């Protein structure tokens, strides 16, 4: 898989949260380039901060193309577009990948700055709620699972900011 990563940072309080979404120029060109490749991933992220006011916005997105399917776009960070304006939330949305294997689902989440005991997950039917908090680092994400799982047989690990959760698939009756 080709992985292209671009990290841009802006530390200008005059830029405003609205400029965050405008800073993703060339997005259509990106999708065109990725669609010409068999597989690929491109990530762009940045920060906007104001040291005087204590405001810090972290934003980004990942575009993934593979196997002739449509591009998959996933946002992450603590900046949300409410349709009117960009809003900076206290809780960040982590980058999460869900891998549908033969007998289990593997969920991989980037949760830097927390400890293993700070991570919580809850399963309700086919929805996984993942959260973690340690000091100022707060994460939360709701994930729709592609298959039914057996929650009581889940296993997890956490190392170097990466949380992995393996959920065995439920037997089809």
C-alpha cells in the first residue's frame, strides 16, 4: 500500500477555525491522483492555537483508496463543522481503522498521551463506543461495526499510543 502523509501546522490565532476547512485546497486533485492508483492513503493534519486564550484546535483527515472501491474519507481531531461554522470541541476524535478479518474484527486506534488504564470501550449491538482521557488528552469515537461480535471474548493491547482491540465474530445461525 502506498502511504502519503502530509502534516501542516498553522499557529496563527488570526487564521480562525473557518480557515481550517479552506486550507484543504486541492482536495479534488488528491482524489483524482488516488483513484488513478490501485491503492493509497493520504493524510493531512494541522493545529491552530492561541497561547494567550488557551485555545488549541487539532484537525485532519485521511483519504484511503483501494481495491477499486470508492475513496474512504475519515476526519479526526477536535474541530467539527456544524454546517454554519467550525467548532472546537474539548474531546478529539481519534484516527481509527477497522479490519474485517475471517474470524474477528481488528480495531486499531491512535490514542497518544493516555495510559492503558485510561481507555474504555463499550459495545451495544453493532456500535463500539471508544473513549480515553488523561489530563488534557480526551478522545471519543463511535464506530459502526461491519459484523456481529462476541463482546465477552474481546482482547486488547496498548503500546506506544496505539490501541488494538480484537473482537471475535459471532457465529452465524
